[in-house]
């Protein structure tokens, strides 16, 4: 592998000032009705003056790319061969893609770059997808149990004999249009840019020195969508839709930790989405990488310890207080950006929303998405030690048919002692 000319010379090319390269060759018109009008998002660091976005492709994984190049395992000039990578199903375009302010945190054309910008790619311009669409099967023991229990039938099309489920799977990397993100949060764009710059240790100086660049690929995780049934039926206005929006919880989702309801609610949502697809509707799971309420797993485990070791042990009455004491905030997920992917799919109504979260519900309804039935988690799926979290959330505004618990009831809800784990 031959090092690049810049690596040979040791020259470092700074991109933090407008005069260093001049205006972008491909200006972006965010919210345009077509890909050609909008223009390609180019964030590759080795572009020949074509860069029109801050950040780097791959979100948090961009750092691993840097390590691979540093170790000599990867050519810094390597470009993806996009042959045969096209989406397995068509998504969009939908009217929301061109509605002002509807989508500000992902690139609605991100799965079509090999199609819409083929001529530019052929010229050698490094344009990369930020969305990929494929097909897969899910195998979960909870679904197999549902089949045995008679709650779900094998149909050979969606649910197969082995108990696996056919889905369309979509990966989405974040692409932020900074003016729109600022508007969602009710702050000035300049203040948002400065805070992003300062709170990432000055990682992206262009945030404060390049006001001409309005698109940012943040170094955070994205999301995965799982569609049950026909993706073309999403947003058609007549096919019933069951949807769960789920925020990552590795300890529960993957390893089955019983201190929260995350995996039980996720698998319940999958079961409901599957049954909806079998009944002629369509199901959708949106899985966001927002570990520990976007506070991270280290902070989450510190909070676990603080909750269990406080005087009186783990209590619903002090659940959020202990989180804020450690993290400085009760929840950093801030669902303002969450509805974007719903709009990207063309959805205007969710018939059955498998969630009790008031924040998710308010964000969706506030963005113009109609919600029919709200589906709480069945009581028998709540692990005993998760009752602290569940009752605290109900008191804080989570939807519950029986109403929020009283302050006295909260005091009586306690979890296991840390020493008994």
C-alpha cells in the first residue's frame, strides 16, 4: 500500500477556515424535492475540495477507520465499491422529504447516492451512502414461545417453521442539518454550534469557523429499522401500522438484565408488529443507539449503584433524583429528533403505538403524526426488580390506563439490595 502524497510530505491540510478551499463545489439545498436539487452530502476527508459537510462518515466508527489507516491496515484513499449494494426495497421519495422542517437529522436521499449521483461518483467524487437497506430474519426465543403458546401462528411467509421472522432491515447514520436541529431545540444556530464544538473538546472547529457548512455528521450512533410485512404499505394511509420506537439498552436487550423492562418491551413490540403484518398490516421497530438514556453505559451503571446503595435501598420515589445526581440530567435522549425517521418512511398515522413514553408520544404528535391506540407493556412481562423503574416512570408521565401511582404508593415500591444480585 502506498501512502498518500500528503502522508509522504507530512503536510496537514486545515479545513477550518472558508478561505482555505473556497466555497463548496456542491452547495446543499436542504429540503429540496429532488436529490439533484438538494445535492450530495460529501463528508469524506480526502475529497478534492468537494467537501460540503462537517464531520465524517460512519458516526462513532469513523475513529476506528482512523486507527485502521494509522496502523497501515487500510489505504486512506480507499473508496467503497457500491456495485450490488442497492437497497433491496424502494423507500420514497415521500412528500415529507420536501416539507420544510420535517426531516433535519438524517439524509432522506442517503440510500440512493449510487443511483442519484452515479455520474459524480464516476467522475471520482467520493460520495457515500448514509442509509443501507437489506433483508434478514430475526430469531428470538420469545417468538418461539409465542408460537408454542398459540399467540402467534406460523404462516411460512412472515413467520417460518423454525420460529424466525422475515424482515426488511434498514441502517441509518445521523446527518444533521444544523439550522433545523437548532430550531427543533429552540436555540440559536450559533449557540448550538459553539456548544457542540466546546463539549466535544474542539473536535470539529468548522462548527464555529465555517458558517457556510450547514450539515454535520455527528460522531454518534445511528438507528436500525425493522419492517414486518410490505414496506411499500408504510404511509399509504390505509394499511394499519403497529410501531415501537425503542432506545438501546444493551444490558437488557442483549443480556437479559432484569433491572428494567427494555428487552421484554422490545420483544413484546416485535410480537405485536409481527401479528399486525400477519393480519395484513405492517409492523415497524425503530431501534435508536441511545444507551442509558443517551448518558452512556458507564453512567448508567454508576446510577444503578447509587440507587441500590442509597439509604432505604432502590426506591421508585427517588428513581430520577439519583440519576440526576450522577449524570446532571434525568434523561438526555430528547426525543425532538426522533420523529424524523417516521417522516422519512412517509408515515402520518401510527394505529398502534407500542410505548408508554410520554416524551416519544408528545414528540410524534407534535410533529404531525397521528397516534391511535397506545399499547402498554403487559404487567406479567415486567421483571420484579424493574417495578421501581416502571412505577417511577408512570408517576413522571408515562401512559398507563390505570392512572399514575400516588406518592404514598411510590414509597412502597422498592427493588433488590445490591448485595443480593
